[in-house]
């Protein structure tokens, strides 16, 4: 088996797990894709070590475009996408993701990773705390559309910056404003499409001068890895979406929080 086919096989195995998590938790899968794909790219010596992370982030975003589409369709069928809120949220995440993608090669990576890891750890603690409550008595109203768009612009920018679909920030944000957990996950899945689309445009544009299509790259996106991930994640995402209808909300919150803790630790130590 050639090295290229072996790389695609590894990425297909990665995609199968990522797809299920995307459907279950409303994430695009970048939490898992970026660290593991970085290891794969290093193992096969696809590009210099100092360019591995940005290629993994860009490829992760591109794969999320497919994974989130599959997941969002499944959540829509189950009535879990609050379309009355989605347009305002999508506007914010689109602008933030596009801006972040264009600035990809200029961002101070170490500072961003450290700050984001701290934020994610705090979010995880909040989710774990709320999942242990028997009842949520405090109801918070949704802010006006302008503030909501501003908050989701930050969400989209941070998400595209590290190659995730936005669920790590968007789900806690929406549940904080008393949006039903399943609705928040469904909305996050739909917004993951927008983050991935606009973020990928930015990463492609900023990476065209660094890599060539002849070498398997479209901007910063590594196409063979993208193929491997998408060919399985598209089919496993609906399975995860169905699982949200059978798991209690508290269990989903605990799983989500545990995943955030893992991501925060990985980013802080990398």
C-alpha cells in the first residue's frame, strides 16, 4: 500500500469518529481533527513541522463543511434547529470566520492557543456545574439581535482560528441564554457550515502563495486528508444526531464538557 493511500485510510478512520461526535455534540469535529491530523501529517512528512498546525486547521475547517452539513440536515429533520435565531447567529459567525481565515498566517499562535485553552477550560467547568443541577431555575432572555451578532462574530473568529466548527463556544453561549440544549446543538451544527465555508475561503486565499495544487494543496487545505475524513464523517454524523434524541440532556452536557477539557489540555501542552 502506498503512503498516500495509507494516509487517506488513517484520515478515514479519524473521520468516522469525528462524524459521530459532530452529530452528537453539535461540533464540527475540529477538536479531534486538528491534534490527530497534525500527528498524521508529521508522521508522513507532508510538509515542514512549522506549517503542520495551520494546514491541519485549514483541512479541519474544510472537512467541517461536509460534516456539519450532514449533521445539520439530520438535526433539521428532528426539529432541533431554531431557525428564528439562526440567521442572526450565522451572520456573526460568517464575518468572524472570514476575517480569521484571511489573518491566519499573521496571528500570534502561542498567545491565541493559551487564551483559548483557558476560555475553553472555564466553559467546561461551567457546563459540568450546570449538568449536576437537577433544575435550571434561572431563565435568561436572548439579547437583542445586534448584541447576539457581535457575540457570534467573536465565536466564529475564534472557531476558525483553531479549525473547529464553533460548537465549543456556541453551544455554551446559547444554553447560557436558556436555549434548549438540543436546539443549541442543532443551531451549532447549522452554523458550523457557515464557519467552515467562510473560514475555508480565508485559508485558501492566504495559503495560495505557500502551497501548490500539484502537491495536493488548495491554499492551506491538504486535499488527500480532506478526502479521507469526509468519506466517512458524512455517514457517521447522522448517527450522532440521532443519539441526541435518546441521551438525557445532563449526559450530553457531561460528554461535551469532558471533550472541552481534553481540548483545553491538548492546546495548553502543545
